[in-house]
C-alpha cells in the first residue's frame, strides 16, 4: 500500500493538544481520520473560495473539521500538510475555515511540522500496530431527499439506495429542472 507522508503544522498541533484536553475520544477519531490521508491524500471534500486547494474531513457528530492541503514537491511526490484541526460548535459556524485562512496567509513554506508517527505516539496511539481505517463512507443521502426521489421523481428504490449523496443531489436537480407539462 502506498503511503503519503502526513505533516501537522505547529498551529494544528496546538489544536490537537486543546482537543486532547477537551475530549480524548474525539481526538482519537480525529487522529484516525488524519491517518486516512496516508493512503488517500484526497479523502474528504474540496473547499472553495479563499481555501481552494484545501480539503476537509468531518469528525465525530459533524461539529469537528480537519482542514489540510496536498503539497507536491518538485519531483512530483505528494505530501499532506494538516493546516487546521478545530472545534466549530454548530456546523454553520465557519470559525475553523476563518482560522485556516489566517494560518495559510501567515504560514512560511519551510515552517517546521510534526511527523504523523511521532504525533500518534505522543497521543498514545501505536502507529505500527493499528491499521489505518478505510476511506470514510460517502455522506448518506438524507431521508427527505431519498423520499422525494422515490415519491416525486419516481425513481426505483434500488437505484436510489445505490446512489451517493452527489448522485442523489444531481438526480433531484435534473428532475426539478425538467420541463413541466
């Protein structure tokens, strides 16, 4: 299995230490998500606006975010830099993204970063014995959308059940944009 190096910026390390003091269970979940990046640096969702080029992973009950960017060196080797791990309270609150923007603006290209193996050891996780988790499943199709695709758009249940969230949204958009009459 190809693994990509994962680096954690000093600011993100502070976020992880703060999370360690607040909720160790969420910290473990965040570190497991970060480990995903070793095998899949493009996991999660891309961000837009000022954070184009960065991606996010959702942790826990959707109130925690990990924001990172994929860096490629001159030889084309990929490395990942975690630029932010922070609680956001309600998911509508964009504090983590604002903080990521600020950090990216002031970040020096050669800023020291922590190696993921050392980071896992620091928080009591053995990187050699724990297998990185599989890529996170796609976000599920919400019940309201599934019901509309079945009842209003008339799509077959097996087709709707097999859809990713993106496919379901696209199907609903296509159906609502169709000519009426």
